[in-house]
């Protein structure tokens, strides 16, 4: 449809709306029509059709590059594959077997175009070249810093400040939806920039319980917040019975380890390379930020809402789980994740006949639906675009973590642990995610040359005769000063000898 739209609006001459058809993309001719031609006429006819196909493909690619700014070979490959699929459908009634498509000159030409663009993509991949302008996706890194530090300081911190309940201008209270969306985007970046970035699929599909049919376990304090993990029997499972779900939960005991204060645990059991690396789980550190706030505060404000202390119209007394807020006056200015209007999934444990409900941790605001792959990347990148005018996606952050590992000179064991945390092997990390600009590639050898080859020559020690000759040119006051200095040095030397 996009290509037909181009024929209608941008092709010269423009094709009338009523004349649009798939024959514009890939014409089909029946066998009776072709049989009326002599071999020479048929050759000339196919040469003309090939020229027409090549001409409009060239014009369309020029349009994509100059108007749509789509320079990526991947984009062009997808367009060619679409035209090839149209051609197969158009000629499906004229061929008897799959190999008969190879007898159609237009098909052969398209296959040649596809082969050329795939070779170009293979060459780019082998040489580490990017189709997109990486300057728009990579932060500007000053001397002495690395990309990960810059992202943490400039993007993550700015997103955290946006989670404050009041705006910087006129100190107005943020709307509940905006406050929830700011917390959501900040936590998205926390999971990718403050800890090794897993595939975005993990965060995009991560879930959290919304209700459970059990009483609070005895090891949970009376004022403790409990966010349970549903039992495996109610979670989605693979054909072999293993669970395939990613969950965020707050527990006090997990796999025999006690957490007296409670801890938020990330349990990852559904991702692209799960068969290779298996289940992963880790406790999220409760980082302390510059203003004394903690990461757990933001997680809980996002999930359950934001309580703003103070005397307001319609204020009430706090009576929920946070003991430090008990008895304070204030009001709930946000319902947290509920402000995104979630449409949650539900599962029922038939053995207990009681519902466990849960939903995605991150949701599309106002729609309440899980993010698609592209929507998640766009929502994520808006954070860096606002902060530093760079379009940084979760994939770029995986590259930033890998580059940080190489720049820090991590050992093989540390790099292997980093790769595991990112859900890949060390070999894959080295092959795919080591991002190095030409300047960075030369940095190591330039530093080695500076340290080993370009050292200033050591100054030669003058002989005693030379020193005596030099002292003869001194004035009388200068000779007295030199003599006093020599006597002082002699006294210092004698004191050292006496101590030893």
C-alpha cells in the first residue's frame, strides 16, 4: 500500500487513483500472450519490462533516501522482499512448480537485486558499519568519562528529577497521569542504565502481581510491603512444563535467603536466549540518590501511588504501610500504575479456586495495553531525546555496557559475568556489541606510543669538572648561597646516616 501511495502522490507522471493496481509493481502476462511473439520479440519485450522495473525501483529508493531520510539497506531489503512477494502472488496462476518462478525474467532481476543488497548488509555487518547516523544515538562523551557515566549523570538523573510531585515552574502539582508516566520512564532507564541492560523484551514483558488469594506470610513485618510471586501452577508455561514469565516481586525470603527489610527481586524466565542461559534472578539494589531518596521509593510510588504530605484542601491522615508516614496529613496525588488505565491479565488457580491477578509492569499510558517492541523503544528513547537530544534505545544501552566493560579493562571472568547478566555469551558480546569509533580504536595505540616511544630523553648528569667550571662564573653572593646549600645538604645526609 505504501508503494502504491508513492505511485499516486510522488511518481512522475502521477498515476491516477483508479489506475492503481499490483501490475504497477509487478506485471503479469499470460502464456497465450507471450506465445504470439517470436523469440527475438520476446527478448526485446522482457528487456523493456526489466528496464521499467529497474527504473521505478530506482526512483522509489531515491524517494526513500531524499524525502523519507531512510538510508538503511535493511529498509530497502524489506521493500524488495515485499515486491518479490507481490510478484510471486501475481504469477501464482501462471506457474506449475516453485522452480518455474526462476524462468520469469522479472523474478530473476529481483532476485539479483536482493542478492546485491544482502551482500551489502553482510559487508556492513562484517566491518561494523552502521546505516543510521550514530552521532544521533550516542552521547557526547567528554575526555576522561565514558558513555555509560554520561548517560547516568545526564539522562537518568534528569528523569529522576521529573518524578518530583511539583513542577520546577511555579511549583504546580503534576497531574496524576504525568506523574505515573514520569515514574515509569525513569524505572525503564534504571533497569537498562543502572544495571546491565538485558534485552528490552524482558522489561517490555515484565509483570507484577495485582492481587493474590493468600494471607501475608508470618516472616513479613506487620508494616512490611509484600508483593508476591504467583505460584508456577498459574503462570504461563512452555511445552516442557517450565515457566516462561518475567516478574518483579518484593519478598522477605527467596530461595532460603532471608531479607529482613524486604527486597525487590527481578525474576527472568522468559527471554530470547533462555534455553542457553536458563532462569535468572537478582535483587535490585536500593540505591541512594543525591537528595537522600532511594530507588525503592520510586518503585513503590510508581506501583501504588504518590502520597504528598502537607495540609491541603481535602487532605487526609496517612494509614497505609509506611510507618514513617503514619499519622501525617496529606493526600494521594497519584494512583501510580493504575493511572495508566491497565488492562491486566488474570489466571485462576483451579485447585484453590481463588484468583491470582497480575499485569505488565510497564504499560502504554491511557491505553493500558502492553508495549509493542517499537512502542517501547520509542517511549524509552523520548527520555534521552528530551534530556540530551539523543535517540538512545535499549539496544544502544546494551552497546554502552559492552563498551564500558572493554574501556574498564574487565577480566575475562568479569566480562563473562557481564555477558550473562545481559543474556548472551561472551563471544556474542565481543562480536556484536563492542562499539568502537575510529577515534576510540586508535586511542589505545596512541596512548602506548606516547608512554613508550615519545618519552622525553633523560637529562645527562654533568661531570664534576663541568660543575667546577660553572661555579667559576658565579658572583661572590651566588657562591655564598651555593656553599650554604651544600652545607645544608651535608647536614641532612649526616642526620640520615646517624639514624641508620
